[in-house]
């Protein structure tokens, strides 16, 4: 059984301004490293006229993993996050996938970035699924908690730039 992920963030700028930040590889790298640590990196950042693809990778600290998963993964396990953004009539949408290398576990989500009266709203809805009997739900909960925490932190990083024009330290 999959565990639900829901994240909502508001930005004080229109969707185009938010996506402009995501089109900037230096900004995305700073965001990924701010949220996931200095060893996180942007593996791919491809900007097209109607599409944006971002693939990032970061270490997965053993301390955040539930015991059963800690024993399954190598000590140098990496988390990956892929985002594919496309334009829509009212803003943008994205397919997001978060995975841990070597683990039968993924978070798959859809994001919509739409205009509001005061800026824009990002809604992310998805599920975590772990195909391990008995401990799957516990690992799914951990993945949803970690994904929510990191997605919220990315939103705060974007809001800091939109509000001040600078990247937080």
C-alpha cells in the first residue's frame, strides 16, 4: 500500500518568475546544496523552450534510514530526484520522481505551479511506494517525511530569493 505525499507552497511572484529561477543552473545547484548538503549535485539541467529537466543527486545519511533499510543499502547510498517541467495554459506542471539507489523504493509525484492573486501556488501530490513486505509502510513514511521536509526547504529557498533577490547562505 502506498503512502500519500502532499506539499503546498506559496510564492510572492508569478509562476514564470519561479520557473525562471529553476532555469538557472547556479540557483538550482545552490538550492540543492543548501537543502541536501555540500556533496549534493545537479547531474543534469536541460532548458528547452517548453520544457525543463533537472536531475539532482545527494548522499543519503544512514542516520535517517529505518533499521531494515540501513542494512540493505551500501554506506555510500545516493538519493536522486528528477523533475520534468512543462508549460500549461495557467502555469507549469512537473513529473517528479525521488529514489534511493539500490532500494526498491520511490516517490512519484505531480506538481502544478499556478498563478494566484498574490503570486503563485505550487501543489505537489504523489505517493511513496516500497516493495518490501512488513517494513514497507515504515520506510514509505520515512520517505514521505524526508521528501516533504526537503521540498519545503526548497520552497523556503525559492521564497528567500524571490523576496530579497539574494540566495540565502
